[in-house]
């Protein structure tokens, strides 16, 4: 049913807003300029010495061959887990930590990800800058949002295309449409959000 929907409605909705619509979608709001992604660096040795790995997004499998003894946190809060895919014993770090454990012992870390809101001015969810083109039978959203924050493509589990489609359908119904005819995913600082969603009436 989804594949049978005529793509011409999408084109008509976008064109109805003119060139200015697309120019506006790329403009940054003041909140977006303040948004800083989470960043950290993990070190093999205490006091930020030895081999290091910069982390700027969630890493479900670091593949490290050495324990981590110190962490520098530039922004955000970080969850460090002993097993891949954020399993096993985990520890949250939100500031520079020159020694994670007894010196030379370190801790085993095989996955790491930003969590919650925390230090460094980091916001876990970037502010939405949704641009809307509305027609009689369809409505196009560049950045679907709930309140002032963007909608995750999949709230639980991996952000697959099927999960994003279900999320988009639910979101479109929440704003008065019958479902989504088309949606995309956009990754921002390791988190996957809905983008360019086309909500439609019945018969798509």
C-alpha cells in the first residue's frame, strides 16, 4: 500500500512552499547553535596517558585490546560498559576522571554511549527545527517533533527501516493524519531521528 502511493503528492507539497522553504530548513536556530554533541576521550593509562581513542558518538563495540584507566569528558555524560552493546557492568562518567580504578588496573570497556543530559552544556536531543508543507491530502515535515524535541526513529532497539515506518505512522496519526507514506532517518551524534516524513489521508 505504501509503495503504491503516488510520489507526486510529495513533490507538490514541497513545491507549494517555494524555494524559500528549503532555504529555511537549513537555517540554524539560536538553540541549535548552542547545541553541542557529546565528546570524550578514553586513555589506556592513568592521568590521560598512553594510547587514546576519541569518542564522538555511541560505540556499541569498541574492540579495545586494553583496559581504560582515565577519561577526559569535553561534553555530555557517558555510559561505559564492560561488554558490547552496553551490557554487563556499566559506569557513568560526566567529568574528567584521571584514574578510573586502582592505578594500572583500569576497567574493561567494550561499549560506550552518551546518556541523559549532563555537563558541558550537552543536550541529549537536538532542538527541532521542523519545516512544514501542508496540502489537502498530505503534510510534509522535515523534523517531526514532540514538544520542542525531535522524534527518535525507534525508541527501543535498533533504528531499522521497519521500526522507523511504524514510528512515523504513529506520529502522523498523533497529529490527525492516517499514517506515513514516506519517511527517512537522520543520525545526529549517534542517535537516529525521523526526518522528511510525509503524513497522508486514507488511500495512500
